[in-house]
C-alpha cells in the first residue's frame, strides 16, 4: 500500500508548469500564423509591383 501525503505546493507547481507550456505552444502557433500572413502580404505586394520570383527571393533573403 502506498502512503504518501498530498503536497499542495507541488501540485500547484506542476499545474503552473503545464499551463505555461500550453500557453507557450498557443503563442507560438499564433506567431507562426501571423508571420505567414505578413509574409504572404509582402510577397503579393512585391509581385504586384512587378518583381520576378528571383528578385523576390533576393529581397526577402537580404531582409533577414
């Protein structure tokens, strides 16, 4: 038989860490989605201005 006293401090710490990990994952997903949206808009803008695919690649590489 297992005899172990419940430790509220430990339980709350684990809950906090798990919540933090979920929050980070959600934030990362939102950031990726926003980055893709911004990137698509930039590419479409450059295409509308008449830049070629190679020029667009160079422009985007140079901005890093």
